[in-house]
């Protein structure tokens, strides 16, 4: 992530959502809601799409609904009784994604035939709905008392984002920056584990390493595919913030998958 605003937004957001998960579900809900709003405001600008207010509303409402649904979904965390339908907090996220996709199509339907960039706006908005709703994964981690894992991954992602700002020589510099990002993302849990206070819970080291590496990879790929005007920076400040926040949202859901699949 060579763009300073993009990298800074990613680093700050990652640390905040990780620390909030350690504090409990309701802290996580508040920070995840801020993440959703920041991404929703900049995503249509990044797409260069018309009808930006409508698309921002679709993205914001879908993401906030996912955050709220995960926080209120009955019987999913430890000791919370029987499950509602299944054994995963993916269910409410999937429902909100589906509703957001329908809303994205409805916006383009009301714009009418012949409106510019209907296909591009629809595809970009659907992608944004999936990405932004994934931010509810941080709330799911908090409900499962996986705050230590979330904080470790948040720090891994933050360092991976900031590593992209290191001024390596131009020849092979992007590859070196990507390698440094992945190394730092994987090393953070190894450094934290012996220093981790017992009063904060148990840090599952294998899951933290795997999720940290996945988070670093998402950040590297985002930095390499960020749109620009040939000047090495995203299209506007709001777009840069959205592009920094969006991969952090995706990492939340990926970390939840790792937590549920890997032994702790």
C-alpha cells in the first residue's frame, strides 16, 4: 500500500476493530459500524459511479444491518444457549448480503434503461455489499470471546499495511514491500504470544499466525489493485479511506472462518 492515506486508514481501522473485539461485543459493534460507514461513503467514489447517494445508502444500510444482526443473533456465542438455525454467525451476514444485492439491482431498475454505467455500478455495488458486510465478522469474533485472536490479527494487518510505505528501490520494490508485509503479519503473533497477559485470555497461536498471514495477503493484493489515474494514488481521499477500510472488513470474516475451523 504505497498511498499513505490508504495505508494509514487500514492500519488505524485494523487496530481499532481488533482492540474493540477484546473489549466485548458492544465495543466491537460500535467500531464495526464506523468501519461500515467509512467504506460505504468512499466505495461509489472509487467506482466512479453515478447515483452515488443511492449506492452509498445501499452499502451503508446493508453493512449496518449485518453488524446489528450478528450482534443480536440468538444463541451463537459460548454459553448462549441453543442456536437459531445453524451453528454459525455466517447466517445473518448471508441474509444481509442477499438483501443488499437485491437493493443494488432495485437502484439500477429505478434509474431506468439507458442510464450510464448500469452494469458497472451494479457489479461494483454488489462487490461492495459483500466486502462491507464481511466487517461483521469482527463482531462475531467478539461474541465467541475471540478477542485475543482479533487483536493479534488487527496488529498483523496494521503492520502489513504500513510496511507498504517503506521506500524500497524502484526495481523489485513492490515485491520486497509485499514480502515484508507478509513476514511482519506472520511474525506478530509469535512476538505477542510470550508477552500476552493471562488476564486477557488465551491467544491461539496457530490460528493467529494463519489469520495474520491471510490478512497480510489481502492487504498486499488490495494495494496492488488499487485504481489510480496513473499517479499511484486512488481516486480521491474518500476512495482511499474506503480502500483502506475494505480489506480490514474482509479480514474480519476470514479470521472468523479460521477461528471456527482451526483448533485452539
